C-alpha cells in the first residue's frame, strides 16, 4: 500500500506566483518518489511523467497553466531528481516503473481515473501504463509527446523489413540514425564517464545550442544522466527482440514535434492499430515541447481531458483518416 508522507511544513515551489504547489513523498516498495501537486484535489487529476535526463521540473510551466482547471501532480521518476535511485539495472524495468505509477495514483486519486500526460521516456512509460491490464479503468486519457511504445516500435520495424520499399526503408533508416545514442547507452562505463566528466555541467549549454531550448542548471543533473541510462539498458533490447502486443484501454493523443531529432514522426503513423480512440497532433517544433511550447501543449491536454470527462468542447478523434491524424487548429 503506497504511503503519503507529508513534510513537517509543506514545501512550496514558485512555478507560478499565483499557483504554488505542495511537495510530498510517495512510497513504492523500497523507493521514495518525490512529488508535487497543484490545484484543487476535487477536480480531475492530471499526472505528469517526465523523460530523460529531466526531472519533474520540466513540467513547471505546463502545470501552472493546467492547475486552474485540474488537480495536477508531477513526480520525479526513480533515479531522477529527489527520488530514490535504486541500484541495479533490473530496478529500472517497465514493470517497476508501473508499480511506481500505481503507487502515485493510489495516493493522489484512489477512487477516480486519472489523465496521464508524458514526455520522452515518460511517454515510453506511459504507453506501458495505458496498455497494462492492471491499470484498466484507472487511466481516463493519455497524452504522449516524443516517446513511443517500445513494443509498437518493434512491430513497426519488422513490418518495414518484411515489406521493404525505398520509402519504408528510408523511414526505418531515419529512425535508426535518430537513435544513435541508444547504442551508446548500452556500452559499459562510457556513458557514465561522459556525464560525470563533462555533460552534467554542460547540459544547459548543450540543450541551448542543439535544441534552442533554455533550462536552468539543476544540482542533480549529472546523477540524473548517469542513473537514467539504466532505463535504456533494462528495457530496449528485451522489448525490441521479444515485443508484446500492447493495446491501449484509454483514449490516446500523440503530440508529434515534426522537428524532433530523436523520435521520428513516422513512428506514430500506424498507431490506430493499437489504440481504439486516437488523435495525432503535429507541431512544427523540436523535442522539448513541454519547455518551449507549454501553452499549446496545455490546450491539447485540456481538449482531450474535456472529451474524456464528457465536457463540451472536447477534442473529437478524426475517424476519416487511417492514422487518426488531427492537426491543432
């Protein structure tokens, strides 16, 4: 049973001068997850799951925008930010990450389904959550940005190898080039050495130069980078070589930054096979949409939540397109 541990005095973070948030801790077996909450707990709960090598701070702007309408919760995933960093690669497998998510929602919304929003590696986790049978009925909607289901990727790759055409092989090659860092992260010693000797300190400068995205230095950045490599090592090879058929049990919206250097837009073209109700929203932007375009992302989240909650003005899936594509208005 997850435990909610309140600090002696609630920790306030100045994500927005008008919308402070409260810090707390969620227990998931032997892991303590640092979490923050904004807004009214009586409203629909939106859970934000960050990617690599970020912490929950990546959501501050988006959380402040959503908090007037929803109860918003963001947490540092295991190994990142202020959360516990368990030892051993196996501690970062998708099953353990799912246990953590269940602990969070059991704590903050035990009797009402939550709306999941995720980015990058958080989205890879999110696909696991929204296709996991033990979470059926616990997730009301899922908004994913720049992170595919690894099992879906494996089937996508196999389909292009079984029916090779110049177009399909080009898309496959394009994604393999984008995924160069995945191979690097499976090498021994080197990834951790790079983070410790240089990349941890240089990360804000690298992100500004390569992604035109500005972030503040974070004291846990180096350790976040080192520990998060285990996410790749624990899951990529297993999922790509022995994929499972993973069908979503909640409406899914995929935000596709078409200028993403790491996740090809082609990976989300065939998802209607796996998702009964599916939206595909393209943005001509780069990878870190939660940081660079929180207003646009917040509007998309609101539309899907309104749809799932039965409110007027919610987004409607485009059933005329085989991919469920819907461009933002």
